């Protein structure tokens, strides 16, 4: 019986010791009140970030039967309770040790900052990421396009006229640009497309105007019949092309006027009835049948309003027809030059008295491609024939033939000037009376 009492007594002491130890641990693990210091709040926050799981709170198998051994953190005589850490002076409440401390990356910035970069937050200083400029509205593109088109219109190669018709035409073309710019209920993309189409049209105008100017100002045809007056009239019409009054100054009517101007100057309004005053028939030394044989190839355009507006000629066809007319007249002029050289040679039968050097010079002057130059050469030929004939009639050919042949002038006008001086000498000298 006394044996069992000792056993129960030992168990009782063990139970008491276990209860006391558990109480001490409970006191040590007691949570601080809300009124405790800020250091206790920081400890609480730290413990929240490192709380243990229910599995970790279970005592291990070695803990049972060793309750007398103080646990870490217990307040025992040999192990006093640790003091709470002091609050740092510069710490900001709510910003210290929230959750686990983030591990810095290689650049010294936290994962949170990296995540911010990924999410497009580029407002941090020295982030190294440049913000993309805001997209320019299409309205600015339209304004620039309008400016470029206005500049293109200003550069359209219209001829300059006394009444400044070209300025009025340019102003009208600019109204087309402005009309697109201020259009309502259309997208900006549609405006850009329309402006691009207008640009293509204006560039076509530029090429067309240049081509008409080349035809009108053809240097090969300039002469006493086709000069400043005729060119000014055609350029006046060209300056109004594509302008406001397109009914009156249409491209078709411009083509009609250019073609008929060249044709009528060359052959007359109706060569079947009257050719007087025409350029081709001006060279009377050339037989008319030489001129008539090809004149039918140049058709007469009708004069009705409808025929003027629709002459059945394109710009390319107009250029080809005008070139044919010019070449035909130039060939007639060259034929006239050849016949005049022949006439000079026939005047002087004696070879020793012929001005061969001057004749050769005149012949070369006629081998050109412009009517004006050929006409000048023919004019010098006429003067040469006149002076030689004067010397022959005054029986002074032997005296003046060498002087005529040695004229040093090389251009047609200078040759004529020298011949005029020689003619004065021939006519001013009295014939020397023959000795009996």
C-alpha cells in the first residue's frame, strides 16, 4: 500500500511541476495589449510575418518528460525575459518590416520597383526609361499637306501675262485645296486621300503646262510671221487653263487655237482659196506645186463652238501635227535658199569673177534648223545678188568682184552691212570715160 502512495505522490509532483512550467510559458507568450509601446507593435508585426503553423506548435516527443528544462524564451530565474527592442528615432509607423523584407535585385531596386516598370510606371527618377512622345494628330499632317499643295500651285509654270491671268488661275486652284481642308463629316484619312489625289492632278498640270509652253514657244518657227504678238496671245489662253472659267478656256479650245495658229500662218486660213500672206507661200522662188503637194495633209479644223471645244486632237497629237507643219515650212525655206544660191551662180557666168568664198559662206548660213536663221541667210543672198547685179550693170564687176568675195563678216546681218557699203561705192563712182 505504501508502495502505491509513493507512486501517486511522484505523479502529483510531476503534475504540479508541469502545470507551473506551462503557466510560465503561457505568461511569456501572452500577447501585449494595444496600449503597449510601439516596439511591442513592431514585434507583433514581425511575428505576423513569421507565424508558425499548427503543426509547428505541437511539442516534439522529447519534450514530454522534460518539462523541468526551461524552454527558450521562458522567464525563469536563470533565464530572464528579454527586453522589448526600442523604437528607432527616424522610423515611420506603418513602413517598417511590413511582411518579409524584399530581396534587392542586381540593380539595387526591389522586386516591387521592377514590377512597377513592367506595368509602365516610368515616373520614378533615374528610371532610365524614356516616355514615348504623344502621337501627333492627323490634323497637323493635313495642315502640312495643304501647305505643300499651295506651294506646288505657286510653282506651276504658267506663262507671265500683262493682266496676271496666271495669278487668278492659281487662286482658283487653291480654293480646291481649301475646300477639302474644311470638309465636314469626313474622316481625316479621307481628307488626306483627297489631298493626295489633288497633288497627283497638280503634278499632271505641271507637265501639261510645260508641254504647251514648249509648243507655243518653239524657236524653230519664230520668224517674221510668228513672233511676239502671236506667242503672247496663245500664252494668254494657256495662263487661264484649269482656271475658273473652264467652259470658255477649256483645254480643247486651247488645242484648237494653237493648231490653227500654226496652220494658218503657214498656209493661210483656206489655202484652197487664198494663200497670200502665208509663210510657206512667202518663198516665191519655190514653185507653188512644191508647196501644194503636201498641204492637204494638214486638215482644217472646224470653227463651230463644239468643234473648238472638241478638236479631236490630244496634246500628243497636237505636238506631232505642229512639228510636221514647222518641218514642212522649214524645208520650203531651205529649198528657197538653195534656189537663191543657184541664182547667184547663174548671174556670174565667168568663174574667175564669181565670189565663190562669199557664196560658200552664205550656203552654210542656210544649213540651220530655225526659220529666222534661214530667212536671214536668204536675205543676205538677196543682197549679194543685188550688189553683183549692180556692179555688172555698171560694168564694174571686174573692179568689185574681188572686194565682194573678200568680205570678212561671218553672220548674215554683218554681210548685208558690208554689201551695202560696196553698193554705195559702185553707184557713187562715175564711169571713167574711155580714151580715144
